[in-house]
């Protein structure tokens, strides 16, 4: 069990850093539910995030008694401040697309569902030749990301250590039992 967790942590860290270091812009179209890693992954791994107006996001890590992932314990306080980030992490509130956008949670634009994919595609095409100067864009991204890379890597390591602890906790086991039984978990702090 422990070996699989360690392999998962290494894989998630490597994946995250591969996207962080990727030279080309990454655009994400969030269309539907963006829960846990489905929302945190685009925050760190995508350059531009577009969301359909009927989508929603939630950081439900707390409901499973586990650590947030993908360096969001650094990114969220950086984006929205410590108190707002703690509130999202501690209570796992569900957010509409509009709320996520207004909180500055890394959403660039909200669109009607039927326009989301086409708009995202159009934006992507503006970033490559003949419409976009790909060398300049690549260098801009590299320059912006370089300062934060060490911080992101360190935060991934810290989160992964805590992730291992939470996955072996009684609270995590209790949350899984509650999930199977379709009820709220009762935590004991262990």
C-alpha cells in the first residue's frame, strides 16, 4: 500500500512539473464538475482556464480527510489570500463558475456551454503561427514560471508527505466508509 502511494506521489509531482515546464501554452476548457484534482490540476498546469457558466468547482479534500494536491496550498493563498484559501480548504465549499471567476481562482473567462470549446480553440489558435509569435510566448511563459518553479516543487513535496499521512489515517478510512454508505463522515482526528 505504501509503495503504491509513493509511486503515485512521484507520478503526480512529475506530471505537475512537466506541465509547469512545458514550453507551449496549455489551455483548459472546464465543462461540468471540477472537483478536487479536477479543479486544482488546471490551476497549476494550465496557462489559461475557461469555464462554462453552468459548471462548478469544489475542493472536497476535507470531506475525505486528505491533503489538497498539485501545489494548491501555495497557489490558492497566492491567488486569493490566506483567509479565503483556508476557508475553501477547511470547508470544501462548492463554487459556481461565476463565484470561482469572481474570487480570482484562475478562471480567465466564463462562457455558455455551447460556446466553450470553440472559444477555447480560437484562443489557442491565436497563440501559434501565423497568428501568434510562438517564440515570444514560449519565452514569456518560461520567464514567468522560472521564479516559481522551486516553490512549486517544494510545495508538491510537502503536500505529498502530508498526503501519505492522511491516506493512512483513521479519518480517511471513516470518510471512505461514509462515502460507501452515502452519509456524512464522523471524524475522530486520527
